[in-house]
C-alpha cells in the first residue's frame, strides 16, 4: 500500500507521539494506554492507526468490505460492522450469482455479500459459478444456471434452494418471486438433467439447433404462485446468511428508536455504569425455565442492528409480561444492567411491543426553547405527570422556521400516561401531542 503526500506527515506526527516520553502512546484502536509501552511498538501501532483512519475516511466502501471479509468468521463482529455500514450510509446487498465474488465486494457505493456466506453452498460450487460466468457471461435464467453448472457432486437441490431463499437468484427473474423459483426448481432440475443425457448420446432438439446449441425456451415452469410474506423471506435470509440483509425488522425505525432508547445491545457489552436502561430489540429466542420453587422464568435472546445479547426475566416479571415475550416480536424493554462474573447482564423488568409504544412530542419555537421560564414551566408540568410508573419518554422538537432539532429529555422527565401528559402540557400553553413511535418521521 502506498499513500502519497499525507503519509509522511502522518508518520512524523505519530513518531512524535512515540517520543513524547510520558508513556501514554496511541494504540491501533484509538485508546491511550499507560502501560510503559515500547516506543518502537507504539510508533508502529500509531502508524497502523493512521493508515486505518485514512482508508476509512477516503475509501469507506472498500475499507468496510475488507473489514467484513477479514472478520467473516465472527458473526457478532460482522453484524456490528453491517450496522456500522448502515450508520455510514453504505448499503449491504444480498449475494447475487451474477455479481458476487467469494467474499464481500465493493460495488459502487454499496457492498455485495460474498457467495461464501451462503450456507449449504460449498467452495466447489462457488468456483464453478465464477468459472461459468467468466467463460459464458452472466446467467440468464434458473434454467441457464442449472444447465451450465450441472454437476451432481457440487450442485444439488439443497444448494439451489439456499441460493434462491437468500436472494442470490433474484436478478435472474426480476418478475418472478422467490416462491415461484422454488416451485420451478424441481421441474427445471429434471429438465436440465434430461438435456445433459441427450447431449451425452448426441441428441439435439430443434430449439438447440435454431439457437446454435444453447436454448432454454423449452424449460418448464410451475403454475404461478404468490410470493412469500416479507417476514418469512427475512427469516430465511437470516437462517442462510446469519443476518438480515435485504431488510431488518428494526432498520426502518432505527432513527426514532434511537431517540427513545439510545443504547444498543452492543453498548451493553461495555457499560459505563449500572442501573436502569431501556433498549429496543427483536426477541429471537425464548427459553422458559422452572425454578426449584416451581416458579416460571425465562432466558431470552435479543437482537438489534448492532448485535445479539442474552437477558433474564425473573419469575415475578415473567408472570406479568410473558404474553409480550413472543419470538420475532419487536419490543421496547426496560431492565437493570448488572455486572456478574465480570460480564454485563440485562435483567428485564418490563416490555412493550413497539406497535403500542407512545411518546410525548413537544413542539417548541427556538425562542421558547431558550426561555428559562418556559423551561422551568415545562419541567414542572412533566414532573407532575411522572406518576408511579413513568415509562413514556418525552421528546422536544425545536424549530426556527428553517431547521429542526429533536431533543430527548432525560429519564427523570418521563411521564406515566402520554394522553394525560399531552392534555396537561396543552393546558400549560405548550403545543404537544401524543405520538406512536412507529408513526414518528425523523
């Protein structure tokens, strides 16, 4: 790698840090370590830090593609980096038999999943796909794909079903849905095998003669069927790729979700403090447990855009909220974060489906937002609405006619009932509304 111009300046700056003499040296992860680190060692780490920062700032798509490929064996890291791509505005696309390589590949301002990520698809099949593309160009259809790669040792129905289900064959038939391709598959495979046998004994049909030896006009297809529901397609993608790629149940709401629950599951891995927290997550697994006293509790698996986590629901809480703990449900969770055996653990105390989550939105002109008396009056009204179970967050929308800024007030300003708080705020002269989270557009 050669970096012209700025590399010399970067090296000199990092080298000066290495000679600073106070034993605080820049590490590759951007942290400062006071461990009497060797000067030459710290200089090398600092230079790598500079190179990494340079690449991420100037070649973000290529950098993230390389990072995803280098960590492709670690599912948690890949999921976290995909979330990072989302925050950087880089879209990660599902694999495509006509464009994907073995690993993650930059494609313009997007990143394409590699074929090696698809379960049940072996290295031999991937190499055959790449060779067939290099020799005969892009695949034109499912029939063309099966005919050009008809080797029972590497191509089987299970591998083809995996490629279809994860979206890798969507580009072959843009007007056909994945469910239709699944129904066509057994018919097309049988047709391709019959054609291979005919060619083996020297038989060529009329369509082949007219097309110069290659035609898929006679390929059969199943009766038309409707596509699978989006939720089922996402479930299959997750099963085969390990991640939601074409979409994610939380992707469309990640901005309003961050407004009322700023912590992600990745943040819980390295907590800055213990205490009550709230997170928005997808419940992906539930394991009920019966205690020695005969009480029921549960261990739940959670997932968001940044990763996965495990949480505990103790008996009293489980008895109250077990009806909300359904697999594949999006939930706003409240819980206590504790450190046990040097590891953070989330103890869930309450849960609410996102479809039912409300918040109070207070619209303030910038002049009113800067008025100390208005701030105190707003604070007093909200504190009066706290009640016994203040769970509803309050968001202030500050506008100056040209720009809009959303400010989430701290947990001490949460209210018990959104509609009652809206009425109180309106009576106090504020323009407020009770909004559903999923209808909030940011």
